[in-house]
C-alpha cells in the first residue's frame, strides 16, 4: 500500500506555475525518500470558485489532509495561516510531519 502524502505550501501571491514548480521540486525529494511507494494527494485547487475565500480552501485541504499518512511542509509554511493550521492539525491528529 502506497504512502499518501499531502503537500502544504504557501500559495498567496504565487502564480500557478510557481506553485507547480515548487511541487515538482518536492516530488523529486519524495522520489529519493520513498521511491515509487507513495502518492501525492492533489491539494492544488486550480479550478476553485473565483470568489472562494481562504477558509473555503482550508476546509477542502482539511478534508484531503484527513486521508494523509505524511504531510510535507514547503519552505515558508510557518508564515502562512493555512499552513500553520494544517501543521497544528497534523500535530494533534498524529499525521507524520516532514518540514522542508
């Protein structure tokens, strides 16, 4: 059974391309650590409603995070409200944390 991995990353003021590039860099590290024994939970909401508020994104993220075995926190997570909340959830619900 593959390890399910959630990526928590700051996204404010970043283009879709910048977000995807960072995710690809994280994937390279995951390949080194886990080989092909993992799957990334798709938590990048490219097709979100145009009027979606930050809590909408966080709610969707928590739903996906609930299925994760590991959560990888990208650089700068400690300065992003949503990432901080996801980190607290991982701590409280015993989801393995890997900080970049």
